[in-house]
C-alpha cells in the first residue's frame, strides 16, 4: 500500500490521504474545489478546481485522467448535470471512464461538486 | 483497460462508458431506468429496468449478476428500502454481493433508483 | 470470490453479505450502527458502533482497519463532519486511507452515519 501526496492539491483537512495505491489501483479521495468558497466560486470554477486537484494527485501516483476507470461524482443539485457533463467531457477528452453522478444535499463549505476516483496504475516496463 | 458497450442498455447520455474493465474487475457506471420517466414508471418497473441494464452491460463484459462483488444503490427516499430489497433479492437469487444503500435527493429525470457495480471478471481458462 | 460473515457485527437485514473478497480486495458493505436507534444513540456512539462492525467484518476477512484503502462515509448532515473526523482519526490512528465524506438525507432508522470500505487483503506468506 502506498500513500500519495501532492502539494499541487489542498493538504488534507481531515484524517485521510489524497490517494492510496493498492493492488495496481489508485484510490483518490473525494476531491473538493480549493479554498473556503468565500466568496462563492462559480460552478464552472469549482469543476475545474476539482479536476485540477484530481489530476495533480493522479500525477503524483504516476498516472493521469486517462487512467481513471471509475468516477463517482457527488453533485449538490442535479440541475447542474448538463453543465457538469460538458466541463467534464472537455477535461477528459476521448477517455470515458465508468461514472456515477450522485445528487447530494449541500457539500462541505457549500461547494457544489466532489469527485472520487479509482484509476489503474500503468504497468511499469 | 477495456471499454464495454451493450446495445441492450441505453446509450450513454453523458461522458462515460457503460462499464470499464481493468485489473480483472469490471466497473459498471451508475445505471438508471430506461426512458425519460414520462409518465413516471412504477418503482418496481424502475428496479427491474435498472437491473436489466446492469445485466446487459455485465454480459457484454463476459460476466453476470453472479459476478458482482460490490453494489452501491442510490435510492431517492429510504422508504423504498423494503420494496427495493425484495425485488433485488429476487433478481440476485442466492448471490449476495457486498452492498451499500445510499439515500439521495431526487435523481435525474425524477427516477427513484440508480445502481453502480463492481464485478469480478471470471478467469479465462 | 469469498463471502465474509462475522457474528460480531449485525446479521444482514437485507440481501447482502457483510463483505466479499475478490482479487485481493475486501469489499465491505455499508455498515450502520447496531440496534433500531430507539432511543436514538448519540452521534459518538453511532460512529464507534459502525467502526466496531467494520473492524469485526475485516477481522473475519483476515485484515483490519490498517488495511483499508478506500473509505466512503455517508453522513446525514454535513454539520457532523468535525465530530466525525475526530472520532474516525482516533480509531484509525496513524493509518489514513483515501476517503470521501458524502452528505445524505436521513439514513435507515434515522441513523446519522454509514461507512462502506475497500481493504487490501494482506498477502499470505
């Protein structure tokens, strides 16, 4: 088991690692946008911030968004689905991991989006 | 990594694959019932539709409900738990994967149930 | 695939196994506190009860909290985050798995916390 820490994503505010690698898979913690959301970030800025954090943590684990196999997206308000999907598609490009979008009540600090990932560590050759 | 696509389940309405196989595991996206829910499907019809989609996607990956190891069930309204559990038990038969039932606010299109799965790909011999 | 059953955790109230082992990973079902919550347990008692169940199920699978790689925590009310984090940290000690805290509406029986885990089975030597 290997613990992943990137200084390009917010330091954990609680008892967790940004990601853990085990058995060839990288489990990324639920990532939130940066800051305390005061003043509130736009939805678009929140999505980009979350995906920036995901990318940074994955990079530290030796992989990237193109290695993601499962993505679980917690959205505060299912009405954000279309905007979310478009921004997410732009960032993932041609790569389409399995995904579940899960509506939730308000997230921590009033954020609107949180993403939890499982990626496959590319084999070392 | 292998991307799974079944024409027996709705084509992805967003940026995801129906399932992705990696490292011997099959990650199935959050499946919803078919259609736009107009007029609204009964809860029973929704559960059967979701499990039909799950089965179809798993079949395309070379496995079935009997290979599921983890099931995460998002229910809009925890009061549906008993009805859900009964229908789910009928479909899974003697196979009892690990499961979490997660209450959520309204799902996309007002659906009442979404299921996300991880299955183990049977070894090829 | 191996099904895990511990008599130190509540018998499944629905169609699931307490945990399933596959491919070196142990998938633990969403664990709730014990009892029917009448009278309601304190939040602290609920967290300890859930983690007791998690520990018992993991032990039956030959591992423990120190082998957890991914933890998904469903909290009814994000205002419980600070209290949850402190109790969780006390129980996990120096081990910090990847974690997502997911706010949800009311859980079954009015419980306030549910935890779903993935652990890595220590290799047998």
